[in-house]
C-alpha cells in the first residue's frame, strides 16, 4: 500500500476521567468503534466520541492574551495540522486508526470559565468530532494522513 505524505503529527493525547472534569495526558490511547477505551464518553455518542483540536486554537487564544494548558479545550487528540476546513465525511489516519469527520465542535459554556472572550474567539476553531472507522491505538508523535 503506497502512502501519501503526512499532513501533520499528533502532539498530545487526553482521556476524560469519570466522576470528574479533569483530563489525563496519555502517551498512547486505544480506540474501537465506540471511541476511546477508558474515556468517560466511551460508547455514549458515536458521532461525538473523539474530539480533535489543532494547536492553532491555542495560538489564537495566546495571541489574545489567554493562556491555557493543552487539554483545556476538551480535546482527546491535539494535532499540529488545522483540520477545520475539511468536510464532514473526510477520513484521517493516525497509526492504524482511521477516523471519519462527523461534525464541527460547538462552543461549550465551560470555555467562558477560562476567559469570557474565549467562546467568541474560538467559535469556528475549537475542534472537530470524529468517529472511529478502523480501531487500533495512537501514540504521541504519530503521523497524520488524509485519506
């Protein structure tokens, strides 16, 4: 199978923890058709099971004097490629995992707890939801391919 050139790289991985709003940074995550195994949203809404965010969202905040730790936007996967212009149905591959873009992420009210201007700043740039088409695991540093 010949492969195209990578479009980006996985920078950070996070799990949402049950009974708590905190996020745990991971070096590897395992996914199946229900989402990220051990994540509190696993199996709940397959169209919104995994949130991808680009580092550019954090750069937008930083340029507006809003400082946040990675993971603050609720993402599961932080990448260095901006996927926000890709169409619904587009497929991405990271490691052996294949995702399909299902929808843009809407702004959640919790972002205003970080900064009251954040929801407006990131209205179109918070993230995209993807569902798992082919299961497997993803590690930090994994290359991203557009299929």
